[in-house]
């Protein structure tokens, strides 16, 4: 069970990192810092984050001013999931 718990916690940590990296990339784009769209790493991060955030974006509309709270909701859900897994396993 310890191996399963470690793998699940590792997967959750990777998901958290991907979401945070996607947020930083989007901030850089807003700040007009040149972020290469064709870079395979950037595309992989954007694609993976979008796959995780799309269901949340459907459920939560974008707030006034174009603020997207879906990354924050996803991070909160991942932290809750991590705590639940820690108690179960």
C-alpha cells in the first residue's frame, strides 16, 4: 500500500506542478514576454493543464474582468484529494 500511496501522491504533485506552470506561462503571455508557442514543453504543459481545467471551466463561469478561477479550484481539489488519499492509504 505504501507504494500505491507514493505513486498517487507523486501523480498529484505532477498535476499541481503542471497547473502552476500553466498559470505562470499565461501570466508571462499577458505581460507580453515572448513565450514560444511552438516549444514542445510549453505545448505539453498547456495541453495537460487544459485537459485538467476544462471540466472545471465548464462548471464555473469566468468572473468579471476575465479572471479565471479554475486553476485555483483545481489546486484546492488536488490538495483535498491528497489529504483523502493520505488518510485512506
